[in-house]
C-alpha cells in the first residue's frame, strides 16, 4: 500500500472532522514517506490542528497543505488549484468527502434553504470539485490518470422517511459516478464509490440541529461504524495496483442490513 501511494498528492474535502479527518490520518499512517496531503474544509482552524497532529505523529515524511474551502461556492472551487502552493497542485487522488444535511422535514414542509444548501454541497459541489480535478487528471498520458473517491451513503441506494432531500442528493451523485466511470473507460482514471451505512460522526448532530438527545436515540442499542472504519476502505481502494478498480463498496456495522433494517441491542 505504501509503495502504491509513494509520492502521491491527496486532496480531501470536508477534512476538518469525521470521515475526512480520519482519512487524512489513514493516508499519512499508511504512506509516511513522501506523501502530500491537501486538506480542505470551511473550518480552517481545525485543519491547522490536524496538520500539527499529523506532523507530531508521523514526522516530516508527510507534508500537509491546509486550504479553507466551501465546496458549495463555485468560485472557491474554480480557483482552488491555482491558489495552492505549486508543489501541491499535481493532485493524484481526490476524496469527495464534504457533505451536508440539516433537519428531517418531509414534503411539503422542507425549508427552501435546506434544499438549496444540501444540493449546493452534496451535488453541485461534488460535481464542481470533480470537474476541477478531472481537468488535471486528463492532461496526463494514456488519456489521463488519477483516482476519484466519492463518499456516498446507503441513503443513495435506499431512501428512507425524513431523508428525501439528503437521499436524493446522494442518489444523484451515485448516478453521476456511474456515468463518469463509463465516460472515462479509455483512461487510467479510476472512479470509486464508498457507501457507508450507520457511522458515528458529528454529521447527525448537525442534522438534528444540535439536539444531542435525538442523536443519542438514533444510536441507542447500536454499535455503529467509526470514521476510521470508513477511512481504511478509502485508503485501501486508492492503494490498489493501478489496473484494479474497487468500483463500488457498501459497508455496514454488524447490526445493520439496510438503511432501515437495524437490530438494536437494548
């Protein structure tokens, strides 16, 4: 794995917490010699702390560039690469991790701002990020080379009550991913999707608008995946031999069999 990641540059969106943060550490631990990480998120103070923590744990073999970025703003995405230090511009791996959801309202009571924000981040933001980095990938020999990881969700495969906006945004990216993989078949560009089931992150605290009691009820009697579990799959997929495409991965904790089939050990 370390050999296949040697001298690679990895860009991770939404890297300030949860799966994005864990993915940064997993790459650094897996390839601690001559790896470059570009960590992006809105909360840049957290990124600086992650950068310091990686340096303390791994040493000088992993260089980290921190960049504030809101993927829901097209102008920020468009200028991202050219604003990076030159040594970090040659991206090899894009991890489209940034995502957003707020509330569990059902139609016709879904707030307009929630629809706008979810789709601006989860759909338009992901597509814009992909296009920005794909332009770099396609300049390389053999029609292009590089890895694109889409952080999906079981929600994109199986919609559930109270998740119509979020589920539809993830389903849209699943369709985009499948089409993109076919469009790039004559290149060495790998397009891979990692779809977790129940994961314990602060994502649900945001979704329930800071109501910790609702988050606790959601996870009651469950042993969910951790961000590290998902990060390990992401790094595994991108560290395969170039001709191996781990195209589509679905992972659950053992108490879950689908988006709505969950056994609670109360």
